[in-house]
C-alpha cells in the first residue's frame, strides 16, 4: 500500500512524491511477494487534489521571459509525473486507487490508469484546469476523449465536478464503495489467495462488487446528458463556447456553475483543451502524453498558467488577467508555438513511453 501523505495540501503531488512512488512501483513489479498495489490518500478530505502548483509558480516566476525548456523544474515535473501516470496505465499487476474525497487534476492522472478505480459517496472528481490557465493534462486529453458522446468536451471546458455515479458514467471510475468500508476491503483482500497472475484482477473485482454501494443516486451528468450533448455538438469551438456560457443562466445550479466557470476561465486553456481533445481521439496514450508535455511547458512559459495560479492560490483574488483575453484571439495560428515539440523528436523526454 502506498499513501500520499500531504493532507495539509490535500495530498498535492510534488516532484519528490512522484519520484518515490515511481521507485516503489518499479520495485514492486519485480517482487513476486507483491500481487497487487493499493494507492490512497492521507486524511479525510482528498485522495489527491492536484500537483505541486506553488512549486511550479515560483519556478515560472524565476524563468519569466525565457524559453520553455529553460525551466528545468517544470520540464522535469511534467515529464516525471506523466511517466508515472503512464506506468500506472500499463502496470502488469492490479492497482486499486481509493478515490475518496477530492480527486482532481494530478490526482485524476494517478487514478485514471489504475485497473480498479474506486470512488465513494464523498468523491468529487474533476479536471478543473481551465480556472488556472492550463488544460486537462496528466493524460486528461485521452481520458476525456474516451468519455461518452461529448461529455468529455463539457467536463474539460467547464471543470464540472462529478460524484460517484457520474464518475462511473464518464469512465473515470469503476466501482463505488462506502467510505467507511475501507478497512473491510483490506480485511477481505488479506483473506484471499493471490497468485500473481491474471485471475487476481477478477478476484479483486469480485471483492469490490460485494462491497459496492447499491442504488447510487443519479447525478447531474446523467440527468442532463442530452442537453450536454446538444450544447457541445459541432466542430467550431466558438459555437460550443456560446452555448456553454449561456448555461450560466440555467435554473439547475450545477449547470449554472459550469457555465460561469467556463466564462471566467482561461481562453487559451479552452482552445488548447479543444485541440488536444480532438487530437487525442487519434493518438496512442504514449503519444498523448508526449503531446501534452510540449503544451504544458509552453503554458508555463507563456504566463497563462502562472497568472491562473496567482489568482486562485497565491493572491486569491479570483480575478485573473488572461492573455489572450478572448477566445477569438486564440483562433488560427495562435496555437502553433504550443505544438512545436514533435511527439517524434528523438530528444523528447518521454520518448521511452510505450517502447
């Protein structure tokens, strides 16, 4: 069992934590006495609310005006975080992520690739990067591209939060178990005979099925599924943006919040999220991570990410000064610098993924 142990920061994932967890997972692959891995968060509030944004912010300040690759910390942070996420996606043993409480951003990256993704009645799942000037990274482009119909577009552009039933509907989780039954889960795991082979996956599935919450309440994503599909249908982001923004006046508070969050969000992040969502439908997971890395470090250099963190976490004035200020200013060739790093570049730090 590995526990993310920074409860005071909602278990925000630092570079040191990434390296330690990667080392442990690599060791456990080769250890025949380890049949499965359980990953959880310390405290009562979150599995993991995201990455180490304060550390990234200080490094972005120190490298203002410099090329993206001059910021070594950001380059290393994203490369090693994405490598860890890819390792979880391709891990040859069962990984159970106990997604109790907040699971957002970098936390979603850790959870997305696990073989058994468990949520509880307290889970709050989201990819809220549009509010901090980033796009749904950590493989989020790939995850949202696989969400049913156009729900992935909606979730990426609005940062809308999902509960247990909607998390399962969106393909972000597999099982729902009451938060108070974790110790019971562990006891049942201890009683089983594990063989370190493919049948272990089914054994773990059977345990979770017996513990599952019955009759999960219908969530707003399912309730408004058809409306969301209509809102996000089409191939022009500007048309979709107008329809999402109009939801701010909707009588349903979940939809209204989604519309308001989008309208206040970063236009550059909206454009990049849209492009990456479209690209991810045609790419392998490894190539998605490679593409996201190039875009992420450019976001660090451009200033949008830094401004978003300042407004939300540093000054906390919730009044970011986005540049570009409008979605229209991000049209055409504006995005080209974000995609200059080829996914086939022999010097790409993630060139080893999938090989």
